[in-house]
């Protein structure tokens, strides 16, 4: 199963990518500033965050896909900050 993280999931292009990825069976993380107004298909996980917030990268943004699933990578967080 492909795992993806979509930034701007409540906007036109992001919402389309979320729908398409879900329809193809991907494991989707939909990142948005306002989850209350974000409509996603069943199976997508909505995560509230803002890419302009430095803590975004510390909390979740640089999730590295490994054979064990989604994991935070402290090395990637350091590079992204």
C-alpha cells in the first residue's frame, strides 16, 4: 500500500489528490489548517497543522516511510527546520 501526505488538503488541488489517492487504496494523511472545513473520503486521516509553523516539522511533517510504517525521523526534522 502506498502511503502519502497531502499538504493543502482542503484546497482544490489538494482535495483532488486526496480523493484520487484514497480511490486507489493509498494510506493518506491530509494536512490542513482547518480540519472542521476539510471533507475527505473515508480512510483518509485529517491532521491539523500549518507548514508556516516551525513546530509543524517537529510534530509530524517529516514522516519517513519505513518498512515499519510511518515514523518520525529526527534526522529529517533537523534538515527541514
